[in-house]
C-alpha cells in the first residue's frame, strides 16, 4: 500500500472517538492527501490514456522507432551528442533507457512533520546559500523554508562554484534524503535535489514515484525526465511484441506498451520497492519479452539442427580401441560418459552440435581425440582449431604421438608457417592425404579446403567469434561440431548463450591430480614471495610470474612485464635464468621462449596473460600473479591452471597491491578456498555480469537491455520452456498468429542468431 493510502487510513483510525477539534484537523489533512492523489492520477492519465491505441501500420511503427532522437520534442543536436555517449541514438533506444532507480515523492512532507532516520522529500524556497565554517571545516549550507519550518541542507564535498551557481536565494527546490539534527534544527547531508521552475509542470518531478536515470554529463535529471516523458507519451504506442495470447495469459504479462509506460512513470498505486528491485509486473513483462525472443531464436536454431540431415557415423572400431590401449592410464568415469554422449550423437542421422565443458586438466583433449578417431575410421577428415599458435602447437605435439601409433596422418596449419609449407598442407587437405588438421585461424582462410570434413572441434571456444566458428563449419558439408572450453560456464549462462547446444561436462579430475594451494599476499609481503620463489628454484622447479601489462602505462599505476623482467633479473634473482613472453612478440619469438622454458633453459618465466590457456610445463610448481585484484576470478583460475600439471606440489600466489581494495581482497578469498572452477565461475558471473564474463562480442551473448540472466534466472527458465515448446509444436511458425513472431525476431536480433550453428 502506498504512503498516501496508508496516511489516509491512519487519519481515520479511531476517528469516531476523537475530540471534535481533532476530527476537523484530520479531515483537513485528509483533503490535502486526496488532492495529491487526484493530481497524480490526472498527471499520469496523459500516458495511461494510451491504453486505447490508434491503428498504426507495421512499416510506420518500425520507421518511427528507428528515427534519430533529434526527432523527439526538446532534443537538439547538442543534447543528441550527449545522449549518444550512452549509445542512445534512436527513439527505440530511448524507450528502453530505463530508470536506474526511483524516488518516492508521492508524499512531500512539511518540514515540521519530518521524522528522523527516514528518507523523505520536502519542498520549499531557498532563503540562504553560502559557505559556513565549523571550526576549520568548510561546509556549503543551504536553508530551505516551506512556510511551516526551515531545514538546512549541507554539502561537505563539491565544487564551490557549482554549488553557488545552483543554489540561489528565492529559488524553489525539492530535497530528498534522511533528516537528522533532532531535536534541534533539522538538516539533510548531501541530499538529492532538483531546482524547480515555475514555468514547467512540477508534477513530473514530485508528488509521484519519480524515475531517476543514469547520470550524464551536461544533462540534469529534470531535463532528462522531461525528455523521457515526451518519448514515452509520443512513441510507446509504436512498440510491438506479438508474444502469443495464450502465453501472455499463462505468464500474466502486460502489453509491451503498457510495460514501458509503467516502468518509466509508475502509476500512483504501485509498490515502489518492486520497482527498485526490478520485479514489478512492468519490469517482469519486459524481461520476459527479451528472454522469449532470444530463446525463440535458440529453439529455431536447434530445431534446424534436428531437421538437418548430418553424417551417421559407425561407432568406434579397432582404431579407437587401439587408442585406449596405448594410453598410460584409464579414462575417468566422466570421460567415459562424455565420450558415450558424443558417440551417440555421431551415430545419429542428425548433425551433432555439442558443448564440452571441463576444468583445467580434466582431459578434454583425450575426449576430442576419440571423436576425431571415430570420424577418421569412417573415412572423414577432422580438424581442431585453437585460438593461439602456442596452444595449437601443443595440441599438435600431443596428438601427433597418438596419431602415429594408430596410423593416422596429422598436420599443423598456422599463420607462422612459410608459404611453401602452407601450400603443401592445403593441397594434402584437398586430396584427403591428411586425416586430422590442427591449427589456428589459418584453418578458416578462403584458400583452405577439405576433401570431406566430418568433424569440427573448436578449443577454448570463447576466444572465437560466432562468424569464425561458422566459417570453419562451412568447410564441410554438414560436419559434426564439438566446441570445448576450460572456462566453467554457470548453468544459467550456458542456458542462455548455448540454448541450441547439447552440453557435456567433465566434472571429475584424473586420479592423483593434486589441488593447487593458493594464498593471497599483500605488497608489504613481497620479500616473502621472493623467498618462496627462490626455494622453488632450488628444488629444480620452474615459476611463472604474470603481470597485467606488457609495458609501462602513463594512465595506470601498475607493474609491467617488460620492466619487471629486467628488474628481477638484475636486482632480485641474478643467479636465475629469466625469460619474458607477451602478446606483442612475433610468433617465432614466443615459440623460442616457450621451447626454452619447456626445456628448462629458463627457470622463471615473466609473462602477461598470453600464457592463460594451453601451456603445459610439468616442472612448473609456482605461479605468482601480480595485481591479482585486476583480474576476473575465472581468468585467475585459468592462470592458476598453468601449474599443477604433474604430481609435484604446486602453488599459486595472488599478489594484491592496493590496501584500499578491500572488496577485491574479499573477492580473491574464493580463490584461496576452492579449486572448483564451477563455483569460481558462479562467483565471477555474479560480480562481473554476463557480458564481461563471456566477452560479449566474442561469445555472441546479446546485450540485453532490461533482462539480467543472473537476477532473472527464473523468468529466463520460463521463457526458454515456452519458446522451445512453441517451436516443438510449430517448427516453422506457420500457425495463425505465429508468422509475426519471425518478423519481430529478425528485427530484435538481426544477424545475431543465424550466423553460426556452433553456438
């Protein structure tokens, strides 16, 4: 129940038994509250009368929503430039530019009736605005008088010139904040404020639930709110969704137009807490709408895979059996289960489209090799694409040993090869003389063709864009697809990004693999860290030291790999052989450094995150990560996986630099507590959000305007179930009322959903 309604009920509690004078006083206050309610309702009717929409042609809707924001009343070229900095360039962008929070200004209190410790709104005239000294402390003080009492607003921080220019005597002002100073003079410290102009409709800014938008330099909230009022009033009627009526009724959804109106300018009787937490009916309807159309695209893509005739491979034969025999260990139960799932897909007539998740060291490469052997035994070629030459070469070295023992022909194709070598390998791929091709982006170049590609494997898939994965897939007719990642992906994120893929998880590490002991150290403990490094070198082990930057940066106060490698060699570990590797080095230079490190010619390798994936050095027992607070948890987990590759005890030191980053240190403690990549990924996703966690542009994860896959996981699940059920019932969306869904889908996610069938 909103505040005004509550206040009215309170006034009439015990009314009958109250003295006559008190009854009169209560009635007078009640009349004031009713007037406020009427004002709010009248003001909102401008928007909410739009329930009766006039017919608008589809072409007109789409064209209008695409208009530049200078078409909006009150928006000129200068203001359009400011809005463009927030990526707001069209009318549709503005409609989906939702408030970041709300203020309850439905009840503007008299200053004399304010109560301590509660956020309240008062309005009055400025009678004084100037600097006031309390001892040596300088405070900017504003006195406000509402005709019933006075209140002082105080600013301890802020530019004096700005404050003097803003708060001028005789101006009317709204202040919102907690009132303190009882029982003496009432005051607010750093309150939210707005200066009122007599010429404008003040009911847009108070006596209502007021939307507050993201801050923009040069644009006051009052101006932005007025612009949004015009946008919503004049253009919300052009929005459309076309979600089927039966789903709208089932999920109790509002129309997209009403939802947009309510989210920007909530009606008087709404619960402000629901709006603050993005769980109002209006928010829920917009969130569902976004999720539904994305999941509809996922369902259509997956249905397309089901209907697309693929290669029905025969199950593994003698070659696969021989592969298992030459392994010096038994497969884990998880590996056996995943290989069984993959083999079942491969023997099906439909094309396989599967995501394989497995933590660092879980044995994904062996699973991938088993899949490639099945393809080869059936007379087809297989390929594996890795994001870096270092990782591709490592895969090639491991797979070459197995391939030669079981009679398969394998080659490596990377950009670093000489032209003659590339031409030779390309010719062999075309004639079918190569069974397995390992490589980098070089595999997707136009001049590369396969004779009969049947299996495509993409390693560390999040490093590739959807277009790159699609290009590799098109090298075959309808090859089976296996994408692999060592970055554990939480269920909610996997359900969103890979809704069209089947998912396999290797959730078991090989027997005997030891956990990596992890410890956070502060800058003051640097010498202790150096002592630990010396002890590991004396044992004959090797060390990684990772820095966030290649070279010194003027804008960032961070240590860098280039300078620190020189400092460590000259001043700290002159007796050790230290190497340097980073992403700006040429491929051949990186190869030389890694060969020297693998061959134990280098004891300490200073690097950037170029060693994040795929580096396998069995004698590496310690990794030190400088400025650990600058990295995401999942990235730290990947870096930590560079050690612990053998049976020697291994350690990870997180060197956090800034004492002010207490939040970062608390976040890093999860690394001390667990080696479980999935738990770490969940924490990382909660902290950083889905876009940054996945690398939105690379992963193909859409930029949801309203929805949040973590906060709104339940709505996501409902939308996925509804969308997939609809496509199951009507695979081509041919039923009455479903044709418009495709049109809406193509407008929402133009080009995003049909680029790649590899997720």
